[in-house]
């Protein structure tokens, strides 16, 4: 039987703006492949592409991951 679950853990998050201070803070690195300019975010699972407007989430153990802007805005509600 399928059940519904709600995640109750609080996370911290900030929207990625490509500001140089933010890029340095999270060790984000750019990649210019000649046609596109992309940013990559290092995680435990490997490097993830991050776009301006996406969110950088920080979990309860200090781990970071990227959440697509659309998914973040449909899933999370600001509580501070």
C-alpha cells in the first residue's frame, strides 16, 4: 500500500546568484565549454550543475545540495 510522507527536517537555503562571494563560499566552479557557460557545485555524490536562481540547501549535518528553483518554490515554505 502506498503511504504519504512529509519531511519535517528544517533546512537552510539560499538562492544562487553567481555572486563571486557566493561562488567562493561554496567552492562553485565555472566551466566555459565554448558555447555555454555553466557553474558546477561540488557535493558528496559528485559535481552538480547549478543555474542562477537554483537554491543551495544545507542539511542538519552541514551537507549541501542543489535544488532546482521550480522544485524548491513548490516544495519549501520559508519559516523565519
